[in-house]
C-alpha cells in the first residue's frame, strides 16, 4: 500500500521536532543530574550524536522502500507472518508511549496547577484532543505542527527571563567532566528517553517527496540538531541556576526556576510555560497517534478515522487504569522498550535488508506471482 | 448543515470539560497573608505570627473598599502544625505561603533555618519571590510593632528591603535563591538584619546578618561593609554609594559611586589556602568639596589614598568573615569548580578556616558626571 501526500524536508523538520520535544523536557535536568551530575549536558550531547547515527540508519533503511511505511516494508523484509507480528508490537509500543505521555502530563499538571481537578478529566481532554488532532491527512497535521512550532520557540524565549536572577552561578558547570566519563556515558541511557520520537521517522520518510535524496536526511538531521541544542540549553540553564544538592530534590527544575521569575506585570512564569508546554506535548501525542493509526488501519484494513478512534480509546482506558492503580510499570520499562523499538529493530531491519538484498520491487513481484 | 449541527453538539460536550472549575480559589474565601514571622518558643515549638489583610466591600457606600488588618499567632511543633492552628482560629483558609516578607526570629535563625522553610517549598502556590529577613529579637515583636504603626505593613517591609537591595546595601535574596545557597556546600549568604530602633520607634535595616552553613552566626555587617562585600562578589546593583573619610582632623570626606568592578582571584595551596583577590573599582565621585579634580595629580593622589583606605577596610572585613567562617564570597564553590584537588583536601563543614584571604583594592576614578 503506497502512501499518498508529499512533504518536503522543511516539513520533516517540524514533524520531527514536534514528535521529540515533549513530556520529558521538564524533568530532564533532574534525571541527567542523578548520574552525570553537573555534566548532564555532555551526556545530552553524546546522546544527540548517537541519535544522528540512528537516524542515518533509518534513512538508509527507508530509502530502499520509497513511499512505503514501516508497516509495509516490515512484511517485505521479514515475510508476512513475522512482519505482521512486528507491526502489531510496534503499534503497541507507540500506544504505550502515548499512555506514558498521558500519565506524566496529567501528573505534572495536577502537581503544579490543578491539584483539585480529577485526573480523569485531564485524561479525557487529552483523549478528545488526540481524536481531534489525528483524524486528518498528513497535510493538515503538518500545517498544525508548523504553526505550533512557534510555541517551541516561545518556551525557549521564556527562559531568557531567568538570566537576571543574581543567584545564577556559572561555576556550577565546573569542573567539566568531574563525574567521570563512565557516569556520563551511563547517564545517556536516561537522556535517551527524552529523545524518543525520532523512530516515527520510520513512517514519515515514506511521505517524503524525494526520500532517496540527501535533502530528506538534511531535514531529519537539522531537527535532531535543534532538539539536542534545545535540550542541552535547558539542562545547562537548570544546572547554572540550582546548586547540585538542590537539584537532587527538585523534580521539575525548569518549572521551579520559572515560578520564581517576576517581571513587571507578570509573576509565576511557570504557569505560562506550562500552558505552552501543554501544546508542545499535544503535538507529540498527535504525531504518535497518527503513526499508530496508520499501522492499525494497515493491520486491520479499516479506515484511518476508525483506527484513530480505536487507538484513542485504547490509550484512554489503559492510561486511566494505570493512572488510578498507580502503576509505574511503563516508566520503569520505557527505557528498555524504547531502546528495542527505536534502535535495535531499525538496525536489525537494515542489516537483514542489506544481507538478503530485500527491495521494494520484490513486493510487487510477489504479488504478481 | 448536518455537519454543522454535529459540530455544535460536540462543542457542548467539550464545554463542561474546561478544567479550572475544580481549582478555582475565590478571593472571598481566602485570607491573604502579607507578612509572616517565625519564632521558636518553649519546648522547641514554632510560633507563627502573621498579618492577615481583609478587604471589605461595603454595600452602602457605593462599593468602597476598606482594608482591615488582623494579627494572628499560632503554635505548633512544626511550621505546618502551627499554620493549622492559625487556620482553626480564623475564618476562611489561612495560607502562610502568600507572604511577601518572611521574618525569622533570632532563635530560629540561629538554628537550621531550612527547618522553617521546608514546609513552604512543598507548597506549589508559594510566592518564591518573598524576601527573608532576620531580626535581633523575636519576629513576633517586630510584627506586632508593624501592625500598630505602619499602614502598609507587609508592603512597607518589602519596599524597605527592596530599596536596600537597589542601593547594594544587602544581598538580593529571595525565598528561591536562599534554597540554592542552603544546599550549596561552598557558599554562604547574608540576610537583611532588622531591628527596632528604640529612639524613633521604627523598624530599620541594621545591616546584613552573616550566615554559616544554615544558621545565623550572631554577627552582622554594617551597610557599608555589606556593600563593600557585594563589590567583592561582583553582585552590586547599579547603585553602590560609599563614603570614606580621608582626613580625620580636617574632616574631609569623599563619596563615590562604583560604576564597574573587575575582580581577579588567585587561589594557591601552601600550608593554608591563600586567596589573593585584586579588586579594581571604577568609581565616579559624587561628593568631594575640596574639588580640583581636573588636575591629574589630585586624581592620582585621591586614587592612591582611596585604594589604601579600602585595602585596609577589606582586611578587617575578611577578618570578620573568617572569625564567623562565613563564606559569603563563595570561595568554596570557586575551589570546587576550578581547583577540585585543593577542595578535596579541605572540604567539610568548616572548610573556611583553611582559607586565608589577602584582599587588595585599586580605585580608578572615572568622570561620568557633568563636572569634574
């Protein structure tokens, strides 16, 4: 099934940035600090570099199958049965990520601004937004994403207000590398989680006008570069603002810092940051649910519209169960499953393709036969 | 048309979902706190004293707003328990987090002040921009005094502290930034030191209270000393006015405003850690009656005179800091950041006793005013 709809590399940039930057942003400085201490930004840099490599591999894989998404070419590479199983697992993975985002988003909102609001209301709002945002063609999604990219920049700009704080101390970044190379490397497994979202490229490359040309790669690379810089900046600014011991007890350093900022007419900038951040998280959800619905409609041979409904309902029910039973299973396993689905599977697929010389053309031959 | 209808129906379904209705906090139900003070009373209990502000909108005189203040106190073995005690005694919700200024009584300040502040940080609604001050007496007394005399109460104290910060009389510290200092092993801080002036019956800032680790040392710096120390830290505001007496007999004084500071810090380890600080001040003269500042010799001699006086003053200042082991300058952090090997040898609670500071000040006179 060849996909329709053509996107340029600029669009790919927007989609990728919006898919990656999301829910992990707020607690990222706290998480990197646990292992890498003040060198958290280095481990972000290293992770960013590795993601570039993985994106390159995904591109190499996808350029063999122009206009085919993962859900199609997996069957070509692995055969029909195994491919279908993989597709199913991949859909489950995408849906799990959405559940995770739902839960973290609700939890953060409840802790920071809406302590009295019942959790299911917030989940329901997300559910409605998910349905509303994903029942559309990729073009509609793109115009939404390129508009909402503005809010990413606004998030960036809000942090400028922090600089006038007199307790800012650049010395907290020094001595560089004091936590040892091993700890910094080990911390990359935590920072990796905030980069997930790039695996949606397995789907989006299919929509590219010229996915074979190098310009497709350029769009993806510049997006990853932007994300790395953005996350690094967020980690650095939090490290500079908070003393090391303080960072250990602050769950959302970015919000905590912003809640103290006061400009002439506004105080509590964290509330503004949170509402922008909500939009950014929203785009991540749409991107994931769009990809998942593509897979579902492919798997069950139903219309995209119904696939979105199915995905949304599934996510809503699971996240409500997990939220109220306080199951933290996803958070613990996310690191591992995202590593499997975002890194190991694409790389394996690439190797199989190269070794067994699978190509898009072979599908049609099979069909003809 | 049908599509439009379904859209409308959908809208109605979305309407009740608008969150926030659960979290509305009506002004009429809460009691706004403008000023809170914390004291230690017998048996290790904490006492909170607060001024609540009520706004009464009267029906009769065309909605005119009248403001009344109420003084409340409550005891408890923790800060939270004490505020619950107050909550029981006032109508509406008592919310100590909203205070613009927090006053620490001397007994509280001499202990670990984080014990008092912890409850505040756990509240997401707390105003992290609140100012913190230490008194030479109990906080209760200062607040009682304020509630009788000043109309603006909390605002008055806030403005008092704020204007001192603008004039570089005290370090700019808020509830947020103090937490950074409290958790920093290589840095101490100073807080405004309030006291009641008996002669004219007013609350004043007497200087800056020196802290060591998390507790008040009992010593404080005069406003001039504190300004000088802020210059060493490079944390002065736009205005940093100082006055020196040049000649005791002729009573010649010079006042100057520091425009620019450049600091050079060298740390080396011998028997002790020696910190050589070279401070260059670019100043503009704002008050110097003998004048003749158009002559280069006069400027030169004034510069050298000022440099000498200030170097001497810096010596006494750092002796005072060493006595109290108060590392307001943040030398410990400097060691952590740039000399980790030295830091490893001396780190601990009282690392500051291993550090000897040798300050040197050089003054450059710049002309930035309309006359020489």
